[in-house]
């Protein structure tokens, strides 16, 4: 069965960077799209990054917002999200999910096979 699992969240001091991972099982990432989303207190789930594996050799197309970056390692079946210069307002639960493309990556409505999420807390 196709599953996504996030890992790497935790406590982050303000101004530091954090990398979280999304590992897929039960499917290959070639020609797949993975979106990253977050839920912060008082707000609905929002898209923050997206990556599509456009070739079987691991070439990717990426879209990001703000202080985020995204990359992938097809050999490890894993997608990475990096948050730079973390701020307290970045605190929340971070999710990855499967999509069809990154055209409307800020909306979670067309994504599926959600992971359980990983908690990120930015605090001194």
C-alpha cells in the first residue's frame, strides 16, 4: 500500500534551520508529485513547497514559498523540506502528500495519501 511518512521535526531555536523528511513506501517517486503543507495554530492547512520528479533519472521541478526549500533523493525514495531562519510563527505540524502536479501547490484539496505529520516547534 502507498504510504508517506514524515520525520525529523522537533524543537528549533529561532534563526536556525531544520530539515524534515518525507519517505514513501509502496510506490516509486518517478513522475510523482509531493507537496509539503503545514498547520499553524489558528490557521487552516496551507501549501508551502512542492516537487515533481520529472524524469526517471531523478530530475525534478520545484516550487517553494518564503524561507522553505525542497529537494528529493529518488534512490532513497525520500523528499526533504528545509526551513531556514526559523521563526516562532513557523511552529506547527508539517505534512507531506501525493499530488498530480505543483500548479496549485498552495491548496491541499487535490492532494492525497497524507502522512501523519511531524511537529515543529520554534522556541528558545
